[in-house]
C-alpha cells in the first residue's frame, strides 16, 4: 500500500472541531476534499497530518494555531467611523465586510461592535488563535 507524499493529489473526508467540541467544518454529506499534498492549498498542519497516510487510514490530529490560521493579532481589530461605509450598508454584528488597501490588497473583516458613530471590525481569521482538531480519513491518492 502506498503512502501519501508531497505532490500527490489526495481525497479526504474530515471533521474539524475546536477544543470545546464545537464543529467548525466537515465534509460529511459532501464529496471528499481534494487537494495537492504540500501545494499550499490547506493549512500547513493539515498537509503534515495527511502525509504518510495510506488509503482507508483514519487518524485524529490536533493542529496548534501556529500551524493553522495563526495567532490572533489585536492590531487587526479597529474602530472606524460609520460614515466610512457606503450609505447602502447597514452594519450589524457578525456582518462580513471587505476593505481595500491603497496598494489594492483585500482585507476580509467581521463587524464585532456597532455604536452610533463607529463600528469595530476584526481582520483576524475567525479560527485564528485556536488549536484545531481533525478526524481525517484518506479516501484516495491520485
């Protein structure tokens, strides 16, 4: 039986949970996730977890924040004037927004607080700062 190695296209089924048991993603009821192992298409810790697995093998792994979506950065939480938003946008907590830097880079933001004159947005990935637990089953190689 061959083992998955960098450069292989693999298909896996997975369920991802936080340490408190909250499920944040799963392939259950969907086609398996297909990606190139080592190709930078998934978080680094996920690549490392799948490498060496054989077809039909299952494992549980815990990926620390640094090998997942990184640590949270307080400087990515900012208060901005409400009038900086287009008039048609009515901000609500949990709303996703995008911002473009002068250089053209896109930042994904989530509204975390709405006040009369300002809103507070968070540019951290929602899973930043969390260790992620995965139940993984390798379905196919190639």
